C-alpha cells in the first residue's frame, strides 16, 4: 500500500478518499483483511451488506477475495459518490452496488435483501452533549464518528432482520464496549462465536475487538492479534494477514 495524500494504492485497486469524513484507517484494513480471508473459504456466491462503507475500502477488499455480490451503504452523500467512483474504477464494478442511504432508511426502503454476511465498522464514539456549533466538515465527520447516527441497538435490530439464518455478522468496536455490544446482540438472538482482540502495538493495552455473531449457537473461540512490534514494525501475523492487499 502507498499513501498519496488523497489516495491509498493497494496491489489490485486504488482508493480515493479525499471527500470522505473518515478516511482509510488501520481498523478498516484490518477488518477488511479478516473478513476477506473468511469469505474466501466459502463456496458459491454470497450476498454481503457493508453498513457504512465510507470510501468503499471494505467492499473492495471483500470483492477482491471472493465472488460475493456486495451492497455498500453510506449515509454521507460525498462519501457515497466517492465510494461509487472507487467501485467503478475497480475490477469488480459489476458486483459492488453503492447506495446513498442510512441503515435506517434502507430498512424501510423496500430494497433490502437477506444477506449471508453483514459487516460494519460503525460509528462508536459517544456524542458530546451539548453539541457545539460545527462547520460543514465537522458535521460530516461527526456523522461518521458519533454513535447517534447509528446507535448499537438500531444496528443490531437491522442485522437480525436482514441476516440469513446461516449468516454471519462481523463488527469492530472499542474493546471497552465489546461486552456491551455482545450483551445487546445476545438479547436479540445474535450469538457471539468468535472474538479477536486487537493490540495496536506490543506491550500496549487492547484497543479494539472484532466480534463475529451467528443466529445459531456455535462453539466460541477467542483470539488476539498484535499489529506492530515494540519498534513499530508490522508483526509477522499482521503482515501475513494483509499480504494480498499491501504493495
């Protein structure tokens, strides 16, 4: 991967992200790499829903490693347009469909389908109250960052309705909120079957948790992954996970 200011260049695609409130991040690359690895082992075509696609990085990574048909939702108009452009300039434009809609709007639009896999890197920062007066750029960034735009209960309720009985829901949240999210999901019939805790740098606290849920009881497994060693270099495990994407 090469960072050119307004774009990230991966092995098989380029992501423009200058019009997106939340740009390409380590969380997105990590989540995309993990889900792409899991999807690549599935037989046949799968229907995937990417909730809050931003610049489209997750959808592009999943399209590269699977034959999935992907619907990419984005609430912010500029980000949705840029994601659509990124998809059109990729090798998988026929399999990724960009929609400028919030998840809430999509749920009542009549366009929704049942999905084999639902993925999300959702907004999860508590909204500050009272909200200060914001510039247009700050408002767009707030929608992408603060949970009021897609509260956890709303996300979970929609997933329950759209996920196939044999499907999988994958989400990344702060480690400090993993128990809260898991409890809400469990109360609505989504069962945690895998948790991967993410340590950004060796000897540092856990930063994020990647959680995988199913509608059926599945034996639980736990993993942890450290992304960088004490010197700031990619660990062998993280390098192996992302090798199909990084230049």
